[in-house]
C-alpha cells in the first residue's frame, strides 16, 4: 500500500525565504517521498515564522487540511523536528492531534518512528529544539540589556523620532 503524505517546510525569518533553505527542505522532502514510494499530496510552505508557537498561519492550514482529509493522509513529513515545532508542549499536543486523525509525524533527516526508540528520539529532539530556542532567546535578551546599559536603543524609534547618530 502506498502511503500519502503532506510535507511542511518552514524558515524563521523573512530574510531566509530569499536564501536556499526553503528550496533545500522542499527538494529533500520530495526525494524522501520518492525514495519511500510515498505520494506527496500537498506541500505547505511557511516563510518567516517562528516554530516556538503553534499559531502559524500555514501550520494551521496544514492541520486543517489533515483534519479534513484524514482518510487520505497517512504522514506529515518535515525536514527536521525543529522545523515542525520548538516547544515540547505544543509538539506533543500537535503530534497527538495528528495521531487522533490516524496520521504519523516523520522527519526526512531523523529516524523517528512509532517504536519505543523512535518515540524516545523524537521526544529528545523536541526537548533539544526547545532548549536551543530558549538559549537563543536568553542570548538575545542579554545582548539587548547590554546595549541599553551602554546607552543604545535597540528597537524602532518611537513615533515622531528618527534614528540617527547621537
């Protein structure tokens, strides 16, 4: 029996949409489906959106598509788990939602599966995706705090002000 998949690709920033990342993810997922003999029903592309939240327009569209077509879809395929979600709570919640539809989550670059080892690996990858996100966030906050303490404004100028030399 041929499995049917939907694929989801994402980059975090608008600047990355102009690079090669979306194209590389897409090509890898298409090759993976071909190698597995899966039919790729639909590709969902999320340009410039953070995976720390589940409130992403295209991600929501993909979940709705899976809900409506649950009898036709077997797999949601991502390039890496951190492209799917960078929050362990939402990762588990969304994975369970898909499982309720009879749909499994798979990664083209990581050997996750429904056996105990595959589930453990998926859980660890989810934890490390959130850890990486939290570390980056902490560094950003520390850098902004240091800039403010040094007298630099890190944000857009308030309305009516123009950013310029001090």
